[in-house]
C-alpha cells in the first residue's frame, strides 16, 4: 500500500484514538470505496476513510466531545431535550480520474483528475424514528491531498497501468462544506415468524465549494434481528445502512439486505465543476443526477461488516462511462 495511504490511516487512527480517549465508548469504522468492485477505473475511482462515532453524549460530560457538542447546540435538534446526541469524526481521501488514465493530456471534456483530503465532523440527533445529522467538512483539494502519489504507487504495486495525467489535476484549494441530512423510519413490520423489514426515506442539503445542492431518496431493508440503525450515506453519496450511531451491540447475529434509490439536484460539485478561486479544468455537472445502491450488512456483538454497490446516471454531459463503485465497511464497537 502506498506510503500516503498508510500515513492517512495512521493519522485517522490517531484522531479517532484521541477522541475515544476523551469520550470513552464508541465505534470505529474503516471504509473503502473503489470502482474495482464494478470492474472500472474512471470518474470516482477510490475513497478511503477512518471514522469514530461516540456513544450518547450527556450535558454533564466535561470533555472535548461534550464541549464540542455544546458549542454547536444552537443547531436545530442538537442537544435538545428529548433528543439523543452523538458526535463523529472521520478522515477521508477521495480520488477522481478521467476515463483513460494512460493519456498524458486527458481530454478537457472528460472528468479532470482530482484528489480531496478532508476531515468530517458530524453531530447526530436522534428521537424516536428520526435521525438528524449536521456535518462540517474541512480539507483540501489538489496535490496536497496526496491522491496522485497514492494511485501511482498502488498501480505500480499491482502492475496496473500507470496514470499519466495527474499533472493536470485540480490545483490546491481549501474545502469547506456544511451539510444537513435527515432520515425517517416511515414503516416497519415482520415477514413470517422471524424476518423483519423497514422503509426509510431520506433528504439532504449542502452548501460550500465541495457540494452545493439538495437530494432525496428512500431505501428498503429486510433481514433478521434488525438493529435500530438508520443509514445515512457512504463516503461519497451512496446509501448505506451499516450505521453505528446509537446502535447497541447484540449477542445475536443480525443479517440484512437492502436496496435504495435517490436523486440529487446539483448546483456545484467540486470534482466536476472545478475549483472556485483558482483556474482549473472542469466539466459542467448535470443539474439532476440519479443513483441506486444495494448491499448487505452482517452484525454480531460489536462487529459490523457491510458491502454495497452504487450506480449513478450520467453526472456530466460528455461522460464516457457511468460512475459505479463498491463500498466495504468494517466497524467495531468499544
């Protein structure tokens, strides 16, 4: 594995270890997204992240996590009476490439090379069948993300084509984004004596130089011993039911399968529309984008393993291939 990827993981583990030491219980998740799982190597090609989600935060907690939550308590639902509040931090690197990575000067009507490295700070507020999430994304796009070095070294390691066009990637620019997501358990029931099902609509909105737009979707999940987990999103935008927010470990096996669809209205999406404050390559995002995800989740005690695939409609007009990727997530509750 490339040195930059190892550095990212070490830095991520250091971040979540410090957070856990401050707040005690919680869950650590490692997530990998890659288009290798869909036999392609274009557009959104890889994402890797390390995340930590706290246990429920009480008003009396005099630690960094508690003080951080109180600082943001002016946000709707956060630390409100009747709501359970949770905090999460994640370190993520994303990588985007054009259709043909062997071209030294990729076509300017194809998705530009870009790497994004960021920290997400998320506050969750849960009450009954509702989950609200406020997310602050801070990071950098450009060579400082290290994505080009990671892909070149990884392709060298596995003997794959050497990407030739990273010198044309988006330039260095800070990334700042604020997002809000809400999920609602709209319906649930049983199938036969043991199987269960649930239906969860979701909505999201974001503003910033990474993503500005809105979205909405719904997923259905069925399985055995379903836990009280409302999925939010994967690293990029795929649906994901393997949430650890407010989830308690169970001694019984929990197995579930799910599928969902969503649509996004896009005003600005950094990997396609380019940087805002410096000249860069770009293509124009489609104003309306559809996606579908399906996958499975396995839980036992503090362990969670999930796998899903996500498929997008064309994200820009001159796109050669669809943006498809797979997501693998491994979580452990402390």
